[in-house]
């Protein structure tokens, strides 16, 4: 009996303490990339933090932060992020990593967008040809970027005809729709690389500096919502800006292609 009790006591000392939990709203593009599946186990192993993801578009992530339903957000829309902090909902904005947006379309490229010298030219070619284009239409960071790119061509999607399909869904679902319709779509590079139902779609255009895609971490302000787990959110930020995170983010590849580049500045 004594031996069994001693063995039980030893076993209990080896059971890890319960992980701290925190809620993090992240974009569907980040989640669809597969990087979260790599980072979250490392975060828990290194810090004991169990990060519970709410996977939504950037607009919805910001609303979750405004209402105090999450402890921090990881999003990619600079204008919306700056407003989130300026309005007192976030304590600050911390850049973590970047990749780029890419224009995906049918291999036959009916708009001849592949020959374009800029993303503006490519989108203009699609609009002139009235070639089917799928928009996420969900107020996500990718959707906000797409609308801004159309605006830079002096076009408004509200004026487009039936060739423009706003689906109101996340990145993976929108790519599935584009695949089914053999349509053009704006995607982040990592989600495209990790997408398994490409069908007749190919990468049509990339490389324009206008397609730069920065991701940032914004803790929710505890002065607005006293219940938020600010200390754990700060610990997660420390990890996300560490050398360990740098190595994990920079080394994450899909089919041999780098998907994100770490660029967290020292503060």
C-alpha cells in the first residue's frame, strides 16, 4: 500500500499544471495557411498557454476585440488596426510577420491578366473582360485589400455586374467557390499554397509591392474590459516576437515554398 501511494504521489508530481487559457481572434487566411497548427503546440509547450482560436475575418475579429470577447487579435488590415488602437480598444499594435496577396485565376486566363505589369492592370483587364471574379465579401482583411485595389483602378464593386460574385465567406470557402466557377480571386499566398482543391486555377499574378500583406498582434485594452486576460496576452506577445517564433515562422513551408516572413521589431 505504501509503495502504491508513493508511486501515485510521484505520478502526480509529473502531471503538468493546467495550462493558462486565452482567446485569440485570428483571420481565416492565417488559419487556412496551416501555420497555426505548427505554432499553437509550440506556444503551449514553451509557455503553458492554451491559445483558443476564434477564426473569423479581420472585421469580425476587430468587433470581437471591441466587445471584449477575446483577449487579443491577430489581423491584417492596417487602417482598421490603427483605428482599433486610436479608439482605445487595443493597447498597441505589434507587427509579427508578413507575406503577400496573389491573384488566382483560371489557367486559360480569359482576361489575359497574366500579361499585366501591375495588379491594377490585372484587375482592369478582368473588369474589361467581365470575367468571373469571386470576392470574399466578408469585411475581412483580404476583402478590405481587394476593395482598396479596385478603388486604385477607379472602380467600385458596387457597380459591377453578375460577373462579380461576393460570397461572404472565409478564404478556404471562397477559394472553393472560385475553383467551382473557374473564376479569378484575390488570396493570400499561404492559403493558396495550402488549398487542396485548385481544380483549373493557377497563380496568375504576384509580385507587385501593392500586394504586401502585414499581420499584426493587438492586445485588447483591459481599461475597456477589465475581464480580459491581459497578462497572458502579454506573455503570448513575448513568445510571438521571440527568436523561437522567428525560427518557426521563417521555416514554415508549403511544397518547399516559404509562406511567411517574421518581422517583429524589438521594442
